[in-house]
C-alpha cells in the first residue's frame, strides 16, 4: 500500500509538476510513511530534465511542508488530552504510534523550541514535533518561522541533490536510509558551507 502511494505521488509530480510537489510534501508532513528522501530528490531530478525550476521546487516544497505541519500543531493547542485521544483513535491511519508521539514530547522537553527547526531534518520527529509545540503553546509566529526555515533547508538539500545527481537521483534515498545520521550531518554542513560561500561571493562583489 505504502509503495503504491509513493509511486502515485512520484507519478503525480511527473504529470502535473509543482502542484504534485506541493501535494506530496503536504502529505509527507503528517503521513509518516511518505519519505521526503524520495519525493524531494525525484522533484530535483524532474527539474534537472528542465520540466521544473529547481528554485520553485524548493519554495513549493517548503511552503507545503509547513502547511502540512499545521494540523498537528492545532490539535496540540487543544491540550495533551486531545493529542492522546487523536493518537488512540486516528494514529494508526497515519502510521504514527503513541511511542512516536512520546518521542516527540521527549525531544521537545529536552531541547525546547529549537527542536522544531532541527526536527525537520529528523525522520519521524519532523512528523510528530508539531504536537508538543502546540501543547506547549509555542508562539505561532515562532513555530512558523522555525518550521519554514527547517523545511526550506531540508527541501533545498534533497532537491538540489536530486538535481545535481540527475539520473542517479535515487542514490540520495539509499544513502540516507543506510547511513542516516552521518549523511544528515554531512548534508547540513555542506549546505551551510554552500550558503556561506555564496554570501561571501556577494560580499566580495559589493566591495
């Protein structure tokens, strides 16, 4: 079933472009089995073929991921009991276990609001972190800022990887699934260095 959904979303991106990217990333934000490690590199590959613009892919993916994080945040605002009831009644339909939600609360308690940003880079955590943020009554503007920032970095890293790898875009998901933690650290470091390099270029031109 899950593989059929993923294949459907990949086909949707191929057929309708940006709306397909948006739908896929919106669903990925709260439906745990949909891997952005597949959706985003494939979207980058489609951009590599010239059908889409890589910058617009990143923008659409980031905004859609943010919008997809809002339903769980709203449920969290209703209180811890609302989250527990949701998990018991509907969690199985989203493939989210009570243990997954407990993990989200644990990391939020340990790291505070900042985990909303970094959590976008961590599988499962990025799906459930909106719950504790809502329960903690995290300011909506701060939640939005951290979520959009984290989603943009994640989208930029994976979509760009698919763009530059071209036909070998699927290598990205294979590497992340095999060496998840190490690959995430390396990707984030490379992305930060890339941003820093571009900022330096701009500053040098202005001097």
